[in-house]
């Protein structure tokens, strides 16, 4: 019996694009034009004193940087989570190589988002075709 895909392995091209754009976002996003350094460089400094391993990302920043990236993250977070965690670890290691010590080289950097748009159910029924709407913008969509 032949293996699926001719014995090769699956490469998630969309996840790789999300990974690259997310890294570009972390390296270059500035809150305003007058900011000297990228915003998320200072986030690394905030992680260190608390001995946290979570990088907190403002989703509204992602939306301002690249709305398509924000939609991909919002719609398929679980698909892209491991890729974004890898990006956060690479980002931290590039800027602060001593952050991950020799005694714990496998330390992960988690990613957490805040300022998520508020979503509520619009209908009284909770079936697979339920309509949801965004409280922030008033838009709606069908779950498929």
C-alpha cells in the first residue's frame, strides 16, 4: 500500500506565509511614526522580570499592520499557533540570546492575544448554521 502523498510530508504553505508575515510584524510594528524602536522589542523586556514565557500581542496592532494576517489568526488560530510560537521564540532569541538558558534550551515562548473583537451569538438556536455577529463592527457571518 502506498503512503499518502508518495511518502513525502505535508507542508502547510499558508501557515508558512502567516509565520513569515508575523515575524515581519514583530520586527517592524511601531505604534506611531515617532517610535524609535519596534513595539514588540520592548515586550521582550517585559517578559524577563516576571520570568514569564508568554508574549502578549495586541490584535488591533496586527490588524493595523496587516488585516489579512489578523483574519488568518482570528479564523484559524489553532492551525497557526505552533508557527507563531516558533516565530516568538526566534524573535526573542535574535534580540536576547541569553533569554533561554543553556539549562533549559527547549523553553517555549507562548503567544497570547488581547484586544480581540467581541463576538456574541445573534440567534436563539445553537446549531451548526448559527449566525454570529461582531459587536464592534455589526458584521455577521454564518458558521460553516
